[in-house]
């Protein structure tokens, strides 16, 4: 019996245009694109353009952004990969060339066409990037500003907020049910690090038995008391010859902390410093001298937000300068913060506020419960666990502080020490709560006759006078020029001078409120005719000195050194 086998249907060859279509579809599927929502708060701008590596840095109608109540927006479909970009603002109120970085991005790309740019990795950064698009809003209480968590990378961060916490080291683990790894060194060191309402155990070891420095660390990253289920981290040691200072920096660590009844992200890095072992018996590998070793934890994160006021856009950042996970510790003067030179070294978290596209150290303040911004005064209420900051207008018991120069920023403390005040972007008059206030620090910007901008920083002193401001009244705060130079020679230096035949002295510059000038540097520009320091082109040439006997004989001469 013969069977007829089924014959498959004949496939017709695709026409040339069909094959081309398949190739196009396959290429499109392999090169996925993602919609990216760019935005920037610039109510003072008349036009804003989005220029980047994805549009060949085009500034034209095609790259023009749309304005929604001072927030400029544009959605762009981007291929997966790394992109660089920046904004170009135009208008009468825009100073400089108008190029602005995206402060919402903690990444900074390599310089593009000679300028710094913001960076974005698609799709890795998109969830966090789009989560930062929340807008501040006016409420019956004031200006409510959403805050978002910013994890700063180890390298390429657009800014650093600084701050650290110091931790005691011991040769035995603290009390508790800890599961420890095997150690290479004979005498590991332990530290219990408390952040918020959580605590984490760190153990310092040597990567190999021959290493002289603790360069290997175990950290209870998940907070379960077990150091064996978290990967160890190796430090980068920078030191010199035996007996000299060394520093060992470890890569940053991501943890989750408890704060205000909520679990919150947090990032920190460990830094170990001390003196390099010498050649004595107590410095052999495996031995330890605690007095020469110091462990610091440095926050690697911040909370950011933005808002508009009076037609100006402001960006803010809260940094955990005390390293305890709070981000809103107000400025204070605890015991031990007054140094031999009489300067006031207050402690507290950092508050940065700027109108520029990038936060710098010149925008930094010590966190306070009051903010004088422009000609207005606000009560500041931060709720980090809830991710918001409220600026509540203060209308009663307000006076005016008369300033000799407009300030970039200034931190003050009430005479009683229980209230801290922040002043930012003031003119010559600032609204402040009634009461007596003393200067902690300030930063002011001045432009020289050649157009270069300079930042002058100063720190209050113990003998700086307090200024009393009455309700609805005004008071002048003397500060800044005229400046006075003072040569200071400590008693110990005089004693050493006899034995060593050399004298150590320092140059102090004092302001009108007896404040001490702590830094002077060029912030922008390259046209100044002032002589600059050979090793630092953004600082003026160091002051020179001559020591002359009463009869006119020159004993010595030279120049001071910064730091």
C-alpha cells in the first residue's frame, strides 16, 4: 500500500524590501532606548536649552526646553550607555555664559569641549534620576520641599559635603553575640559604629601577615552581628618612610539604618590614619599602638531638594557632617571646640544653598533652626525620615541686621547657645530673630577690578562681640575690612627657638569683628593681575616677612606658607 507523504508548503523568497525591514526591526530591538525626563529649576531664565553628547551639544530650537512655572523640562529618548549633558540658560537675569550643570545628578562627566558636564548612565541611573523630579509646593505652613537621598560615588562626585565621626578602637570585640571571621594579623582592632538607631561592628585586620598597616576590614554591613557573611574590603594605603604619617582609605559601604521609626539608606567610607611603624620592637608587624591610630567614618550621602522664591531658584543639600545619621544637628559649641588661637570651631550638620548649577564649599552653612534668605526669615523644620523640609515664614519678633557687605553665607549662634541662625544670599540688610547673636563663620564673594571672583572665609573668635537685635529694630554687625595682620609666636616656639636656633611663627589676618580669616581663594576668572602663589594658582602670593634689629640690621627674611 502506497502512502502519500505530506509535502510542506513552498516558502516564497522575501522581496529585498522585506529583508531590509527585518534587519531594521532586529537592529531596533537590540538598541533599546529609554525616555529620560530632564528638568532644571531656573525661574529667572527666559530660555533654557538641553545640550549633550546625544545631540552634538546643539543649542537651537530643537534643544529648547519647555517652561512650567520656572521648571524647564524636556523628554529625550536615549540609547543605553553613558551620556554627558548640561543646560544653557539665557536671559537678562542670567550671569556669565549661562552654562549650568544638573545638580540632580551626582555624577560628573569628563570635561566636554573644555567645560565640566553632568553625567547619566542609562538605564542604571534612571529610577533614582526620575525620583528626583518632585516639586516644592506652597502650603498654609510655608514652603514644603521634598528631599531625596543622594548616594555619592567614590569617584567623580559633583561635590563633597565633608564631615566625619571619630570612633574608639579596641583590641577586643565589644560586648555582644558577634560572629567573627578568621584574622590574618595577631591583634585585630574593633570599633562599634552607631548611625541613627543602628549599630555596626567594624574589624580592622592586615591583608597579609607581613603588612605593617591595617589595610583589610570586615564590616557588619547587614547589621546581623555576623561579619562572615559580608565581603571584606581592602584599603588604599598612602604612607611614606618609617615614622611618618599614613592614611588608609576604604571603599564606601551601603547600609540601612533605623531613624525615627523608619528604615533609611545610608552610605559611609572608613578612613584609618596614624603614624607609620618605625624600627623599634613595638612597631613590628602584628603589634599595635592605639595612641597613633585613628578611625573615622565619612558619610558618602546627602539629602537634596530645590525650591523657588521671589523669581529665583534655590538648590539645597543637607550633609551629615557629624556622621551620626541625623542630617539636621544644629550648630553648637561643645566643650573642647575652642582652640589655642581663639577661633570658634562649632559642630553641627551642613546646610548648603545655592542659585548655581553646582554646590560648592562656598555655599556651606552650619545647620540652624532659622534661615535668613534674601530679605525674608524662615523657621526651618527638617524631617529626614519623611523626606521633607519646611520653611515656615517668621513674622513676629524679627529685627534687621545691618551688614557692611553682601554675604554668600554666614552662620551665627544665639548668645545663650540654644539657637543657630543661617544667613544666605543677603544684601546689606538681613532679617533675623530678635535677640543677641554671635558670629561663627561667614563666606563672602568679591570681584576684583579685572573681573575675577574671590571667596573670603572667616571664623568667629571667642572675643568677637555679640550683636543684639530688638524686635522691629536694627543693629550693625561689624565684620570684614579693614583687615589687620598679626604675627603670632606661641610660647612653646620661643622655648624651642633657643634650643634649635630657629623660630616658628604664624601670620593671622583679623577682621573688624576680631574674626580670623581662614581662607582666601579665587573662585572664577583668569585675568587678575595680583601675584599668585607658585604652587596654588588660585591663592594670592604668600606674605613675606623681615626680622630687623632695633639698629636696622636684618636678621632673617622669607615668606609664610599656606597651612
